[in-house]
């Protein structure tokens, strides 16, 4: 089974790219972030006609997450169980086969030590509590999405340029590591070692063509699911397409 994550930066703008990529890669499950689409306008009919099921939760202009799969998605959870009705739409979970998939769009934070930065750190604490409460550690669990954090020095194009900055600050990395200690492995690192590949490049200053990026899009797996993995890679090709997202897909494959 192939499972991927991709911040598409608007499903309305990039639906054709999503369907093209699914057709070319034969990916079984695609987790999307930043769909920027209210539920009533989500392109469910087009996705169904393409042969995929979809579950989603969104907001206009920002946020929004979805899971697309070429088989049934069960036990769907939208948001944290204690979310208010107007809470940002940043988490959706579902079970595909025997894998519990949790798709997240972790808050950006805007600037260090603002209210939004504190919200990001608190949100990561809530994410850890979510796994503690809902997922047995010995089960097949996959956490993926746009984490908005580069975990270590191999994940930024220049450590001096990013040291102490948003996405690479010590508080963010520590908060993300607390989530990881639930029992996750960073699958890309497990398989690719010290490889320096990125999943996001700023639209400005030709960052993609200079390869001045960050690895902030991730697939993490529980111990049991890590043992079933056969590969994990970053597909840079969609970043070369016309009107691309500033992110590109990350894919993992499993023997299940």
C-alpha cells in the first residue's frame, strides 16, 4: 500500500494536479493539507468519479485537511474530540485497511513567542494527548502531514540561516519530539539515513531551483508499521509543474 502526504495549498486550484499525480503514481491513500475549502464546496464528486473515497473537514481561505483513498475509510475522526465548533480544521483521522492514519496540518506559528506561536506549542501537546488516549502503541499507526517543523539540522538547507527561526526553533523541535516519543519513527530518516531532501521551498527568490528548502512534511509510523515499510521518498516533480504548491508529496510504501 502506498500512502502519501501533500500540502496542496488549495484543492480548488490544484485538483487537476492531485488527480494527475494519483494517476501517475497509483498511490492508494493521499492525505491533503491546506485545502482552503469549506465542506460544501469540496470536489467530492470529481474525486469519487476518479475512483477514490474522501473524508474531509475544511475552512474557507485557510486550513483544511482531507484523506483520499481507493478503498473504504472507516472510523473517521474530525478534529480533536474536545474541539469547539469553530476550532481550526487541522486534523482528520481514519482507518484504511488495518492502518490508523492521522493527517495533520500543524499550526505555522507566524512569529516566535506570539499568541499564535504559543497556540502551536499547545496544539502539539494536544496531539500527543490524542495519541495517548486513542491509539494503542502496539498497533499500526501512521501520523503524517505538514508539521511546520524541521526536526534537525539535516532538514534545513542552511543551519546558520534558520537557527532560532520559526520552523527550526528549539521550542518547536522539542514539542514535536514529545509527540514522537509516543512511539513514532520518522520513516524518511529510518530508510534514508542522513539524506538531505526537502519538501517545501519558498515561492520567492528561486528557492526551489536553488534547493533552499526545508523538510517539514513528514510520515511517521509506529514501531509495528515501521517494520512493514519498504520505502519512503520525496517526489519533487509536482513542484516543477505549472502553478505548483510550495510543498511537494512525501510517499511511503508498506507490505500490508
